[in-house]
């Protein structure tokens, strides 16, 4: 099992290489998808004996998620491809599978699992840093396309990955891990990691990346303190935050102008207000997708979900980019229950481990990812987050007393 996780970071590198090939107009076999399928199959094989009941539950969820999309395919003549429905369902369950597999590895060989987790996280971090360095050099894709409403060119860079939202979430996971790891090594290593994380965030220019990295940088040193010192520092950070917010008219506009975001955000604020600024027009896509479902599908089908194909048949942009909206629309109420239970379980396990610094860090990280799933999507529907996210949470859960009975 250890070898499976040691080679896991290769999946992100293959994702990037596929982006390179695509940008050059080259046809390339889906090596990244094939490699991820191999990793998932290996985890399933290794867990078949110890976690058979859980794997059966996962299989039942797959059937439940796909009932609605299957009815949609039956109604369409000719039916659209079903591969993307199955792929998205696999993405939903992949973090759970990674968590379970790494939990087992940690219970069996704790020291080896910790070394493996470090290798995996460092591998992902190096690939992500390489990607943003290439983006900084002018290669790859822009994070924001030009806007018709204002004279503004492309902004930011996602390197050779297309989805800036997925990269933002992955950056938060890796930043949280690396800052947490390097805080105990001194201010200089911590500062270097923070500068690298800010470099990546400035390349992406997403609100999630910029605000998330700054928030983690402020909170992680606090989370490393004792309870008494945390209370003392929390008051200082709160006062500092209020002063920073109060002085924002003096510094916010110059900073946004320097980043190139001022004109874009100002237009959104004037045209769509605070809600438009927070949701980036997602509320419009939500309204349009709901209208498609209401007009073209019976109520019983809404409960089961209409699949991506059901929306894509009438709407070009079928992702509204909010996991808690898209998932029930695609796969029904069961998918929403699953998504909420997943985050509730992670937050509960993190809270149970709050005596450990890692537990406190993962409380903050999982809460951020929950908000990101609601406001920007592509967290549970991402093909990049499942390994580092699931493995880190699995390692933490295995540290708790319940591991004795589970193993």
C-alpha cells in the first residue's frame, strides 16, 4: 500500500503534462485519468478484506447517484455519453476512499505512513510550484478571460491547469500542510513557505487563493500555541484585523490596482452588488439551471437528479460552480446528504482531535473547504484534491483512540 501513495503525486504531474499537450494542440492519451483509475483500483483491492462493508456502501451510493442520470439517458434519443456521469460520481467518492486507505496504512505502520504523507505532500507542492513558475514565465492559460464589458485583458495564470477554482482549493490544502509543518522549524522556513504560497496565490488571482493563504498564514501560528496563549493572541489578531479593515479605503484600491483586479472588481460591485462580488454571477447560472429542470423534467426526477447531460442539453454552462447546488441537481437529494455528511464527519473528527495541533489546523482547513464548496464549487467534484485531502484526514483520524477498535 505504501508504494501506491508514494507514486500518487505523479497523478498531478500527468495532469499538468496533459495541459501542456493541450496548449500545444497535441493529441495525448488520457494518461492522468488512467493513472488515477489505477490508484483507485489499487486502493479498492487493498481494502477488499478489511473494509468490505464500507466498499459495499460505496457501491450502493454509486447506484443511488446514477439512478436519475440513467432515467435521463433513457429519455434522450439518441442518449448522450454516460462516461462523464460515472466519472463525476467516482470523484465524489475518491476522497473517502483515499481517507480509508491511508487510515489503514497509518494503523498498520504509523511511522511509515507519516513519511509517506510528507513525500506525497511535498510531491504535490513541487508540481504546483513548477506549474505556477511556468505560468509566471508566460506559458499556459490565463486564470481570467477578457471581459466584454470593460477594456481588460486576461488576468492571472493557472499554468497548465484549466480550472482556477480547483487549483485554489489545492493550494489551500498544500499551504496549510506546509505552513503547519514549517512553523516549528523557525521563522525563516515559515517565511519562505509563505512567500512561495503568496507567489502562487498572486499568479492565480482568485479571491479564494489570496484571502485563504493570508488567513492560514495568520491562524496557523496561533493554532500552535497553548490555549491560554491562543486566547491572548486571538484578541491581538482580532484587533489587528479590525484596524486593517477600517483602514482598507487607504490601501485596498492601490493593492488591487497593482494586482490588476481593481477595474474588474469595481465593475462587478457597481453592476451586481455584494452578492455578485461574492458569487461571481453563480446565482444567475443557478437560476437558469433550476429553470431548465423545472421546465423539462417531472418533480420525481428532480429528487433523483437529472445528470450533467440533463442540464447540458439545454444549457451550455451546466455547472453553476457550487457543490451543494450542482450535486443535488445532477444526482438528487442523496448526493446533497452525502456531501453534507462528508464535511460534517471531517469537522467532527477534526474537533475530536483538537488537542493536537494538526487537528486544529484541519478544523480551519475543512471549514474553509466547506465554504469554498458552497461558494465556488469544484471541491468534492475535483480530480486533484482527493489524494492530499483524503490522506491527511485519514492520517489524523488514525491517531485517535478509536483506531484500536477499528484496526
